[in-house]
C-alpha cells in the first residue's frame, strides 16, 4: 500500500493518465454538425452503460441558450440545494480542471470519485463499441459520464446545461425532463447552428419534450416566433418569464455579478419552482403572484458562484507591493451580445471602484491608504477569441459600449490561448516552446486598431508593424503578457493601478485563472 507522497504521486499519475485518455476522444474541433453526426448512437451508448432505466427515473432540468445558460443552471442548482436537495450539475466548458463540469451539492466531484466513474464508463464502452458503433467523442463521453455519476450518486435533481445547440447535443438523449429552459438567444456557433436567429432558435428548441413545461426569457421576435411554433407542435406550455425584481432580495445582492444576471435569475426561479411542483414538493415552490421570495430561494440566489463569469480577482503575486495594483476582471463573453453585456458590467465595476476610492480619499486614513486611493486607474484589455469567431463582430460592441460609459482602454494585449483544442488540460502551465504562430493574434489586433481608428472618425486603415505599438501589443504567450502587466505595476507601484479586462474566450479566462491563482 502506498503512503504519503507516494499515494499523492500515484493519484496524480492516474489522473493525468485519465486526462490523456480523454484527449484521445477529441476527434476534431467541432462537437457535431447540423446533421447530428449520428446522434442516434447516444441511445446505443446509454444501453451499453445500462443507464436506460436510471435515466428514466432521473428528475432532470434541461437548459439551452446562447448566453446565460450556465449562469441559469448555477442559480437553479444553488436554489434547490438551499431547499435541501441533493443536486447534480453538469456544465461546460471547464476553466481549469475537467472535474468542474460535474458538481455534486455545489462542489466539484472529487478526484477519487471521478477516476472511479471515468474508468468504469471508459472500460465498459471500450469493451462494447465496434467499427459500426465507435467510441463516443469527448463531449458525448462526458455527458454519459455525468449520467452515470448522477445516477449512482442518487441525486434528487440533475441540472444539465446543453453544450452546443440543442437538437443534436449529447444531453438531449434525455427524453423525459421535468422542465426545460431557454436562456437568451444570439449569434454564436453559426457554422453549425445556422446564420439566422430563426435557425439558431430552432436548434435550441430541439430540447422541448412533449409533457414537459418550458420557460424562456424575452427574445427577439424572430427567435420567439420559432420557439412558440416548436412548442405548439409538441403541445409544450411555453412561458416567458421576466427578470427578477431586485426588491425581492430585500437589499441583498445576487451571487453572480452584472445586471444581466437578474434575467438569468428570473429564469432560474421559474425552473426551480416548476421542478419543485412536478417533483412533488409544491409547498417549497414560489408562486409568481407572491411579492415575497421564499428565504431558501434568496439564499440560493445570493450564494451562487460561477468562476469566469463577471469575476474580479486581485493579483496576489508577491512581486507587487499591493494586490490592488493589478486587478483582473474576467468574463468569458464570446458573442456580440455577450460582449456588450460584458462591457456594461466592466464599466459599472470600474465606476464603482472609482467611487470607492474617492470615498477612501476623503476619510481619515493612514498615509499608505491615501496613497492607494490616489493611484491612477488604467484600463487594459487582454483578449483572444477562437478563429471560428469573427473579431470584427466581437470588438466593436465591446469598444463602443465601454466608450459610451466613459471607459477607454490605454492598451490592448493579444495572446494565444495556452489551452489547446486537442488536449484535455494538465494541472501545470508551461511557457510556450519554439516558434508560435501568431498570425491570428496579429489579425485580431488589426481589427482592434481599425475599430479604434473608425471610432476616432478616421476612414484610413491602421498600418501596424511589429509586435508592439503605443496602444496594442501581441505577446507570443500568456505568461509573457502577465509578466509584462506585473512588471508595469512594479515599476510604477506608487502611481498606477491596472484594471485588466480578460475576455473573448472562456479558454483564455481559464488560462489566466491558472496563472494568477
């Protein structure tokens, strides 16, 4: 029997081996195509894992959407956990560790349990799959793993976030959810879901099931028409829910930052109430006509947490005299609509910080506190986006919304992600070795420079030569960009405060969190 450090080393080796095996299930960059990529195989995999009956008994809440679906699921899980239920939550993607995707009672599944369920599922499928029914690709495997975990852990409720689309998403193998939700819709994954809101809405509405009530938030007319039509075809009762009235929280704040979260919270309340009613717990549910939220609902909404979404983290690097000298504002926005929402949140957070500093200055504080309050705040953008997304659609709403709210970026930094699409990440980050292809980052920077030029009233396109210029820089790795930020603060520690917005990609947000935490 291994003991002490040997046990830890054995556990880590086994975990890294599991991640390596998971990486082998990544077949390409795309999780599916519009034809479903043989979606019917999901039902075969469920049979192979003996999950048919357990999944029929599972009391599922199923949520799709373009933006806000993860936050909606997080609020919903937190509400039902506060009500005393044993919860299972499946979300994607993960930021740092694959186990983030599987939460039991609000906590990432333990490494030990993950490995036990992982190897059971993998070995069973490896034994039963064939040339005609090959091993499932990564996301399908992870969904199956979630079903196995939630089944064996006997959760009271399984909250499932759709990975991509709806109709052909791996989670849509669930045939009898208790309730479904559609969060805000917008333009994303258009190469798979379609180029119009109508096409995208049609794919999302693919999760509707006869007999299961569905809820959505206010949508553009084009999308709402399709949702209503799909619901009507299946005799599904579709209800549009409003944003949560902040007064119902009695002066307390939502656990997730940003005004847009009141919309997601409203949807979560409807999903939670309906689940409680349909699962036989009506006494705990919330009736819409009531002007008072149950205390357990308020507890859930105000204690919810979701890394990488409107998250503020002060850098604790020991080379910086004060952690407030370098603050990261992290949001994984990656669609035009979510970039605008992100910009509003960042601008509001900056204004709130500035008001706090003014108040700090006026109070009777020590000299060091007053020096901290006098520091000049400088906003910096740290950005990357996937090549499947068009930076010319992402950067303009970000810049315009910030400018309209009085926020101007002094500098923009463009970096490649440390995470790569064909590897399920390790626990460590290493400096990039060898030659790095930065052509995409230079392209994104040109889009940035041209957008800035247009906003200044110039029609001429910016000619940018080299990696660095006055207001933008391309770094060959994320660690180099972080080092530059830390050095900038250290060199001017008594006079500057850097407020860094990290956005454009959840993978980038996860990579930054790995480095600064």
